[in-house]
């Protein structure tokens, strides 16, 4: 995809992020766009965690939910995701599950929401606040 198309899509994501802040949904601006490979916007939305009373309503999660409904498919492998911010591990994982292979973002969240964390990394970074145990269902 041409860089000027990606820049236009990123501007749309930035506008959605501004709306998310203006509507009180986020302290930090988060907005995202799903586009097809020609750059046609399929879905655009920002973070709606506060208005939806849903901590998983990050811009990228909202994009995926809306796209699944609109496209009547959970396979988004033909689309690209553009977000103004680096995705958190939840959004990155969900994007991978949905088949997204190309994800553009503009601003890094650095170490706070590293999308490349494994479960063991997340547990380590939680400093004892998050525990996961695998059940032994054989016994
Ligand atoms: Zn997220």
C-alpha cells in the first residue's frame, strides 16, 4: 500500500482518537481504522471504554468487533489495521487471531503495553498482581 494512503488512514485514526478524548473515553488518544488493501475504510472508531463501561473497548478491539459484524466474518486477513498508538498485548493478540497481518501504528507506548509479551512475560511484569495457573485435568 502506498505511503500516502497509509498517512491518510493514520489521519483518520488520529481524528477518532481526538473524538475518544473529547467524549471522555480516554486520557490518552486512541483511534483505529480497518481498511482493505486498496485503502478503502471499512471501519473507523476510537476507544469507548468509559461510554461502554467496558475496559476491553480499546480502539482496536472496537474495530475488530465492528468489522466482524459488518463483514459477517471473523477472518480479517484481507485487511490492514491502522492505529495511532502501539497496540497493547490484548489488541495485538486479538488482531492476530482475526488474521490481521499488517498493523501500522504511529506512536509507541514503549514498555507499558508491549504487544510482544508472552503470558510468562505478562506474569513477570505484573509483579505478583496477576497469577495464572494451568489446571491438571488428568487427575
Ligand atoms: Zn489495546
